[in-house]
C-alpha cells in the first residue's frame, strides 16, 4: 500500500488510508468504529446517540463508496 499519493495534487486517493481520510466525517467515524473497532451498529448508535437505522445506512453507503473506489 502506498503511503504517498497524488491526492495532494488534486487526484484520486491512492492508498486505503487516503481513501478513508477522504470520506465524509460521519462515514469515516462510523466505518472506523464498525470495521476497525469492531463495534456493532447498535453499539455505535448508542455511543453517538443516533438511531441504529441511521448507522446501518451510513455503513452500507460507506462500504459501497469504498468498494467502488477500490474497484471491488
């Protein structure tokens, strides 16, 4: 995985870290809690004091955005 990328030059993110950093804040936080901290959608909803359905929707949208950018 590349550490340096072309994002600083106006291009697309070239590493997973850059891709995650480029996500909207809400998606970045929720996906980090879900995938890197292994919290369930219910736990994230309780932590952030939002409806669980909202967390589920953000996880699905974020996952779709990541897989699209990664070409998976």
